């Protein structure tokens, strides 16, 4: 049941909302941003995530990137758990990585979504198209976050 008691968005509707929100956006390699969202959602599914976590994976960057507003998320016909996961993985301006990691660890289901996000972000094929300095900076950033979250490797 959703907080608003409306019919919850179907998985296809969540995907469509995320794709529409990020339409025209590209990642650091110039690829359509929806490819990253799809990869994270698939990574969550492959890791045994449930429908709420997969929905959060599709939306994991929407508020952070300004693609969807916090007000949209609050009013969306999604479970409270999905909304909590999205907000947990949403980085806040000026927030230390330790505080960000602690919030992820404190919200049930959020770690799996962040793990899938980090796995795709750190994919060697994805990083290979970036310049050496950016590749090194991001590799170190992702490794540090994995360590803060207690993820192996």
C-alpha cells in the first residue's frame, strides 16, 4: 500500500518515469543516461533485489541529478520503502562520504542498490573511455565508498 493510497506505479511505469526524467542526459562517457539506470536495475535484480529495490534502482539518481524533485518523489505512488531507498542513495551537497555511507547502511534495502550502482560505475569497460586522470579519480572514489559500505573488493 502506498502512502497516498493510489494504485502503485507498475515496474514499467517506474522505468518510463525514470527514462523520461533523464531524457537527453548522458553519462561521463557520453552514453545515454538511461543505459546506466537499466544496468543498475538489472544489477539489483541479479543480486536478488525485490521489486521495491528495482524501482529504487531506476530512480536512484533522479532527485540527486535534479531530474525529479523531492516533491515528485514524496507524492509518487510508490512504497515508503522505495522512497526511503531513493533518498538514502541520494547524495547531498557537501555531505562527507562517511555520512552518506552511514545513511545507506541505515536504510534497509539501500545497500544493494548502491552496490549495483557502484558496480556499474566502476565497470572497467565503462571507465576505459574516460581520460586517465578521471578514470583514476573515479576508481579511487568508488573503491573508497565500497570500503565505507563494507563491500568486498
